[in-house]
């Protein structure tokens, strides 16, 4: 049943098993890391959306003469955020 090459086959199977375990562990690590870093970003985007809605509400209800200047300042602020 066992021949001269039995130890080589067992060594090869052990190496394959270690490679599978290492790959699975790496995939699990990177997926869990990606999921944990996405939550604060999503919360930050929700906060940005709320701020934008507040600004839009103020613009819609504000009848001041300086409205155009405020809109332009918001556009330049958004462009600087996109560059960063």
C-alpha cells in the first residue's frame, strides 16, 4: 500500500492544505477589514447628504440678494473637497 514515494505525496498534500488555509485566511482578513472600514465612510456620506439638504432648503426659502454668491462659494468648496 505504501511505496517509496508515500512521504513525497503526504508532503505535497500538506503543502496544498497549508496553501488553502493561508488563502482562506487572507480572504477572510481582507473582507472583514473592508467591511469594518466602509461603515464610517457610509455614515460620513449620510452626514454630508444631510448637510446638503439643509443648504438646499435654506437656498429654496432664502430670498436674499447674496444668494448667487453663496451658491458660488458652495461650488468652490465642493470642488476643493473632490480634489482632496
